């Protein structure tokens, strides 16, 4: 097994994000106050997903062959336009 450290910041300002839900294959974690989470996984290629309300979902592929750190930048979701009523 390998220790994967996931560090999540807000895109544009670099602020660490708390309570970001993370999935690395079938393994799950959530970031702490420093925007960091740790997962123990066997070596392999994984789909890494990060999501938090108010932010765009981020998904990318990562290959794990040893202990590693993955840096993720999550963008604020654009505000939906209010509906136009006639």
C-alpha cells in the first residue's frame, strides 16, 4: 500500500479548502482545515474526483507507484443566471 496525500486549494487564490469530498478509485476521504487528506491505496491508476457544494467537480487520472502527493485546484462554480420571466 502507498500513502497518497491530496492537497486541495481554491483555483485563483490558493486558499486551502476544507470538507472537500475526495474519491481515489473506491477509496474516499475528506480534506481537513488545511485542505489536506490522506488515503492508503495499492499501486495502480486511479480516477481522482473532488467535489464540494459551490465548486465545479474536478476529475483527473493519477498513477500511484509509491507514496505521493496530488495537488488539486478546484474552481468556484459560476452563479446560475436567474430565470427570465415575461
